C-alpha cells in the first residue's frame, strides 16, 4: 500500500520551498494538483518531472477513486495546491478523508501558510484565533456567517479577493463595529504589504472594488467583552433578532444566533418573529 504526502508549496516566493518538499515531489510516483498548469511551473523550476493528475472540486469524486486505487496498489502520491498548504479550505481535504476511510497512510510535509503567516505579522492577538475562509457571495449566507462570528472573542481571519474587498469591509463594519484590522496583501511576494488600521479607515483606503490589488488575508480583532450583546429581557433579545433580519439574515438563523448569545429560547424568539409577519 502506498502513501499520500500532503505537501506545502510557496504562497508566492519560490525560495520558501523546503528541501524535504522538493525531495518528496521527486520521489513520489505521481502528483495530484489543483491546477496542473500552475504546478508544472513549480516543478519545472525545481527540475522535477512527474506525472500530474488534476484533482479539484468539480472532479474530486471521480479523480479521488482513481487516486485511491493507485495508492492501494502500492504507488506513492503527493497532493499540492496552487499555493500554500493543501487540504485547508481546499478540496484536498476530501482526498485525505478518503484515504483515512480506507486506511491509506498519509504524511504531511509542512510548508508556507497564508493564514499563519498573516496572523504572525498582523500585530493582533495570536493566542486564540478562528480561520473563517472566504465569505459567501450569497447575501443571506454571507450575513449569516458574519452574524455567527460577530461575538467571537478570538481573532478572526478571512481570505478575500481584491474585487470583493470593498463590500466585505463594509459588511464587516456593519456587523462587527469599528474594530482593528490588519490587511495582509501579496504575502512573500515583491509587493508584500501589511496595513494595520481600523475597518472604517480601511474603507476609506479602498472606497470601491477597483482600488485593491492582490490577494488579501484579513486579520480582525475579536469582540471585546463589552461588545458582546446582552439582553435582560426577551424583548431586548427580539430587537437584536429584528436587526439581523433587516440585514438579510434568515429568521431561523437570526433567532438561533441571538438565542445562543443571550440565553433566551430560540423557539420563543421565532414565535415572536412569526407573530409580527
């Protein structure tokens, strides 16, 4: 039976490729890649010639079974993503799960991570944090996501593309209030930049979706104790439910979130919401 190696690759600077990662890619029988064209450039740089298999979201089921069969037959494989650690907010997690279910050995070859790199230079609290990935483009899911994490005390980390940055900053200001944020852009690349500011000031820096360039990691301070919503009566809790609904959060989701934050019954809050409709 073969081994699946989870191999971290550079997030920008090819000099961050580790010796062990290069040797692993040289020694496996084949490499599973998110975008074979991107990975081929990496392999060519390090003079590695290995067969590539495209493994991404749209073909994960079919390709996963093919990869598993080869592993069970005794071949060794590596999985990489376009940049950073594979299998983190990435379809590669399905392949690792498939291997675990079939008792195929997996080994990690650690490498750069945009999440950890951004957190380390953010100037924010690093003792406890939550990685939240990308916000959904669906308005309701997006607002529900923000509502779920707005009271979290941990430092929050999000990914965002430049053309969606302005809207994301605006929505975060609406839900979180004017917190500190570190905008980490183009990490390890030529134009790496870290802007430590507030959400309101960040909106002034990026007043539209045309001014931002490069991929962003957003590191936002967690909720202060005094910012966490409190309600002495169910009527006050219901006001918080209505505020979330007005922002586009589904009624059931708003009731669940406020019930969790205040301790009042989700069922009672939802009954009050139905009554006014």
